[in-house]
């Protein structure tokens, strides 16, 4: 783990905050959230897992969940924010959104805390800034002004995950990740689906219901069964290429 590169990403997120904090939709009392979760435990895990969210919402920061940080100087503030991000799930997490990933995380042996063998991180795609509504509820103009996946791509490159969990439509998925080899595609009931893709030793798992909720409103045992099957298939493909 290279803390210097991660701290540089945190500094860049502070610069984004200072540039856009005057937007009406930005929650100015919050720190920017480049990721959430214990990066040291993540890098020590046998399987590196990240769960994606479009952008942070008020749910992640309601109440006093982070220590106050003076962000006038990104260089001075970076370490304090780094520590806040690392401690989120072990201190005062709000699982309103992240609970939807639990079945999928369990299927691949992960958790946002240390309750399973691998510790996962939550990573926003479009912006590290906390907004006063969920990404889909923001105005089109606000989304256009905020959307910049540059930091996300830099962070994903540093994190080098083995498994990526997300709930994106196919167009957004292709824009972010390009073409991946389809491994499986399963509809679960009338409410959702789980698709698996592989590329360059990575496993991409997309699960969503028709409301866009990650792995939501679907039979938990069936989701776990399909994800476990996709993981086994992926590992066999990797072994056959070794």
C-alpha cells in the first residue's frame, strides 16, 4: 500500500471540494469522501473487493460521523480526512445504502467490517462530494457540473481490486469499464438480475432490481447462489489460463 498516492488522491478530493463547495447541492459541513473503509485491512485481504456508489449522499454523513477538519490547506487536511475515511465502518456507519451489498459481499467472502475474512471498501464514481440528495435525485445541471470520474479511476488503479460490485445500467458500465467478457446473466424473480463479467483477472458483479437498488428486492439465497457460481466459474477460467 502506497499511502503517499492515496493521500495525494485525498488532497485532490479536497481541491474538488474547495472548487465546488458553493454549489447549492453540496453539503459543506461534510468532508469529501474519496472512499469509505479501512484501506490497510483492504490491502491485507486475500481478495480485494470494492463496492461502487454513484456519489455520497446525506445518509452517509447525517449526525456527527466525522471529526471536523479545516480544509483551507489540502496538504494539512489530507491526513485527518484519510483517518476519517478509514474509520467510517468501524465507528459510526450509516448502513442505509451499504446494507444492500451485504448479501453480495458475503457471497465473495467480504464485509465492510472485519466480520469476514476480506475487508471491502465503498468508492464513489462521479464525485467525492456529499450532496443533499442521492445522485439520481439531483438536477441534471448539478450532475453535469459535479460528474468527473477522474479521481475514481485514479483510486481504482491504486486499489487494484479483484472483485468490483456495483449497480449500474449497461451504458454507464461500458463508459466506465469498457468491454468485459460476460460470464453469466441471471434474472432473479420478476424484480432483478445478477450479471458477472471477467477481464484481466478481475471479476465485475452487477446486481440491481428495476429500481436500481444494488442486489435489492431479490431472494438473498438466490443472489448468493448465483454470485458464488460466477466466482467459481471465474476462478476456473483463471486457472485454465495460468
